[in-house]
C-alpha cells in the first residue's frame, strides 16, 4: 500500500496532470534512496575539494538531457555536478509528486556526503521551486542559481489540474500551494549569492517571475541576467556562451570571496 499523501497536491488530479515524467535514462546512475522511491541521479566529480553544482531540471526533461553537454561544461569550470532525478523520471522509481519530492534534494546531497558550504544549488523552470526550497532549508550553501524560474506557481498548477471529476475545487488546493511552494517566504530566508537567468522572450514563464524573485530575495549579492535569444525551452542552447559565462562569473565570485 502506498504511503498516505502529505498534501492534496500529490493527488493524481494535480501532480499527475502537471508533472510530465520522461523515460530517458543515464548510464551508471548515482542512486539515492528516499521514502517510497529510489532516485537514479548523476554524480560527476572533478575534484572533491571543489564546489558541487546540485541541479534540478525542468518538467518535461530528465537528468539524461544534461549528460554530457551540461556536465562537461560544468567540469570545464572545475565544478562537480550532482543532477537530481525526480521520482518517476528516468530510471527513478516511485510516483512523481510535487510535495513528496521536496525532500529529495536534501537526501541527494546527504547521500553524496557533500559539505553544504561547498554546494551550489541550481534550479531550472519547475526545478527552481526545489532549488529555492533547498536554499531556504540550508541557507549556508555557497550560492543559488535560478534559470527560467517560477515565482508564484498557483496559476500554473491550477491551469493543468483536473479537479472537478474527483470532487475537488481550487479552494481545496490553493492553501497547500501557498504553504509548500511559498517562494517569497523561502527567498526571504536565503541571503546568500543569487544568480537568475531568464530569456527576455520566455512566453511560458514570463521574465516578470525572475524580476519578482529578484525583489523577494534577501540577498545583497544578486543579479538577473536577461538572455536575448530563444524562449523557455531554447534559452540555454541559443544563449550558450552567455549562459556559461554568467555561471562561470558567478562561480569565480564565490570562490574568490
């Protein structure tokens, strides 16, 4: 019997409609055991003494999409990488559930035995919600990067949810969204270095989300890089050099501090 839901957001009418698990898998995964699932992550070490970038990908993506192009680029910057796979994605077991997955980044870092002060957390699109949550729990991380990130996810979660057939309504789920995914509250708890990357013409998650996250952050060392080319799904590819340069500059700033 599956464990009871922590939140109504983990109901198939919400998580099952919003999350889009992908089947692409990495070779030789780095396994992380969490309650109810085993995550098939990817861990690449350049030098144990260096920073490790802990990455949360987008909704219709998988860890395999970032190996080896993104991980090689990170290695060129002398970054280790820990790419966190979601439940039900890639070779991970379990069900993809919005709230249940909030604890998984913490488990991945602990399994990899990483020192929090040497961890750089990165979240893309929906992954920004998990990156921000981890930063709020562990404000002693080295830095936080949000790419194409969400500010308030209420509208997006409700847009895809199928509530009426199971006897639910918006007022049943909005309180849990505001409780578990309160980005404002979480960013106000994180005062470390922050880099935001966002396409100027992102038609899926508008750049106003990045502007709002920038305003909410308690950090005094924060920067929003507006990328001129592409959209939500092509931002990295079409701005590859500027994208890498922004991350490299951020890393250099942290390591030289």
